[in-house]
């Protein structure tokens, strides 16, 4: 599993997109339109990007690896919309 953790403005999104393209994968995000604009600006017009609507509709290839853009935002949206909860923190285990 690829984990990209760096400060804002250091190229994390581009690196995630490049990894998804290399793996013939899909990027899952909670803001598909904004990420599509960014992907197009980078010249990644073939990159497959999905959001909650696509996920729930099954409009994606489950055989392809999924790369999550801004995991903290995705989890916050999931918890707040489905459970009325507010995520206050999380931990990440880095591979050895």
C-alpha cells in the first residue's frame, strides 16, 4: 500500500495520480470535479476518478486498485453524513 504523507503543496496529489496511472487504478475522492480539473491540468486525462455516487452505484471496476485522495476528508464525510460524528484524529501505520 502506498502512503503519501507530506505538508500541503508538496506534490502529493500528483504523486498519487501518477501511482494510480502506473497501476492502472482508480482514484476515489469526495470532490470528483475538482480532482478532474487538476488531473486534466497535469495531462492525466485518462485517469479514472470516482466519488461517492460512483461507488454506491457500482460505477467502477472492482478489479482495479483504488487510491484514495485525501483520506481524512473522505473519512470525515463518511462519518458525519452517515453517523453524525466528527472525526477528531486518526493513526496511520507505515510499512516497515
